[in-house]
């Protein structure tokens, strides 16, 4: 990473592409969290068997455990679009309402740093 990419994130696009290339795409590629993966597989199979969407899931833990990666995998397994947002981005209730309004049925919404949502 160069000094310019630290001050201008747009220059770091190549790094983002590299990160995406390394991100696991399926549960079988995701290392660790075996019980969680097994449970999610059952939940997804049940939802698909019912012809329904997956129930709400809440992942918590310190950075780097794969919460965002799991959201990507779930969306892929459910053949759904993934919408990403972040708690700090949703400053007002209207911001969240706008995000929810733009979701289609079956979309997966992942809100990173949800603990930073303003009350």
C-alpha cells in the first residue's frame, strides 16, 4: 500500500479486488466456525425447502472473524442479492428506512458495525 492509497481509498481498488478474490464463496471454503456453518446450512436448506426467505441472523464478535464473509455466502446460497451497509452510515432513522424501502423480497441485508447505529 502506498502513501497515496492511505489518503485516497479510490486508488486502493486493486487491493479490494484482491481481497474479494480471496474471500470464500461457499461454506466448504470457509475455515472454522463448524457448528455455525452446519446450523446455517440447515437453516438455508429449510428456508429453500419451504420456498421462503431465511430468518433473521445476528452475527457478533471482534473484527476479522468472517461476519461479512458469512453474509456473502448466505446471499450466494439463497441466490439472493446482498445489500451492504454500516451503522455509522445510517445516521438518521430515515437513512435506515430508505435502505429497507429499496430491498426486494429475499434480499440479504448486512449492516456492519450495527452497534454504532444512533438510537
